[in-house]
């Protein structure tokens, strides 16, 4: 009986030790995947902007080193980074080749004692004759023709100031007969901040080669002549406006459309799903180029209170291969659903609590937009 108990205890300890190392190995694999994917995407984005192989390789090295794997920076060398192209295969997959033109970056990260990062030491592996773990990850990112639709909230709250509470307007907003009767202020309003953020976004993506085509949709909720807003403004407003199409548009047309919209009364609630459905229409329409990456950028400062659940609309976008990046602005915004929308479609969620963070979010979006993982 004693022998059995001792054996059971030893078996338990061995199993526990094995479980600890297995969990650690999974963590290291996950960290290595994140770091290598980030390095490949950053390098592909740099390649699209600079058209320089050397700059792309250095970007991969720098971004890898900025990520921690097994408690230390991931160190890769120039020989670990390959520049080539991505070719579409008959089965719909993409294959990395060494051909021209260069549109893809492949990063190979191997953790071993022969490399600068070194291997990952195990806690209890020596009990099984294994002291180190040497995982490897290969990530390929490419840049493609991009079709982008900005899907922007123009509900009345975009006239509010940046303090966060509803119905708080920037200084100088007229009050008679009601603040609702006036366009957003040129200084201090949420809409003015959005215009600045989008202008920077457009400036950055204009340097991408090939430059993405960008459409603009704005959305709020249907406002007819039975509303209080109509009684004081004489204005009706649809839930969705197709402001700028994909085909034949220019970046200046985007800026001009936002400026025009900001010079007019903004009324309406937050029908987010209507805006998303319009974005899906744009990105699945006849003007979309074959094999182009289709991406929606969804921005809102509020919580949806009209229409259907936008998280369900995200499922429709995913079925069409549309990636949705979401930007929630100020702390009253619906961060939870915006995160779900991004996650379901393979996009990123950004939350901006102030003006600087909103501008930074659109800047980062412009920089990551060109690159997509293809392997």
C-alpha cells in the first residue's frame, strides 16, 4: 500500500511538472507567432511605402526586437527576412515566391542556441532528458490592391465637445432656438477632431504603392418631418449617405465631403448597423477590383440605439471577406460591441479617449492597412 502511495505521488508530481512545461511551451509558441506576424506585417507595410528591400528588412528586425518572447526580445537577422511576391493559386491560397515585383515579406524566427535569441529553457524538461525548447515560426505578409470604405458616424453627438458627457457643446455654440439647429463647431467639436484624424490618414495612405481606393459612407438614423429636429431646422436626414464612391474618387473628395457635412446641421441617433450594411454594399459592389483586399473602417462616438445589432451585421461582413477595423471615440462609446465587430472580422479595435488618441488611431490604421498575412 505504501509503495502504491509513493508511486502515485511520484506520478502526480511528474504529471504536474510535465503540464507546467507544456503550458509554457504553448505560451512561447503564441508569443513567437505574435512577434513574427507583427514583424512580417510591418515589413510588408514598409515595403509598400518605401519600395526599399533594405528598409523593409530593417523594419522586420526592429519590430521583432520590440516584441518579447520567453522573457526577452526576439532577435532576428537580415538573413531571416526574405523579400519576394505573393502569387494567387487556383485553390484561393497565396504562395510566396522570389519573383518580381516585390510585394511580400517572409520572416523566419527560430529560437535556438545557434541564434541571437537563444532557445527557451524548460522548467522540468531535464527530468525527461530535454533541457530546451526550440520553436520556429514562419510568417508571410503581402500588400495588395486595397478597397477601403470609411464608415463614419454623423449622429448629432458628433457636434458635442470632447469632455464626454452628452449634450455638452464646445464654447461658442449658439443656443437659440436650440443647439441642435447648428452645425458642429469648427473648434472643439468631435466632428472637427474626426476631420483632422481622417486628413492625416489620407496623407499617409497616399504614400502607399499601390495607393488604396477609398469610399466614404456617413450614417446616423432616419429623421423625417415628424421629429422635433425638423420642427426647428426644417431638415430631414437619411440614416445613410453614400458620400464618395470607390471608382473615380480622389482623397481630396473624401476631405471635401467631410468638410461639407461638417458645415451642415447634423441630426439623428446611432443606427450603426445601417452604416455597416452600406459599407458592405460598397465593398461587394461592381466597382470592387478582383482579388483586392476589402476593408471597412468603422468609427463611432456612441452606442447603437437604432436598427439591428451591429455585431450580427459583422457576421455578414465576414462572410464577404471584409475586414472591419473599429474606432470608438470617448469613454461613452460602445467599446464592447466595437471590439466584437473587429474580432469577428479579423480587424483591430482602437479606443480613443481624447483628440490625440483618435488621431493616433487613424495614423496607425493608415500604416497597417497595406499589409495582410498570407501565410
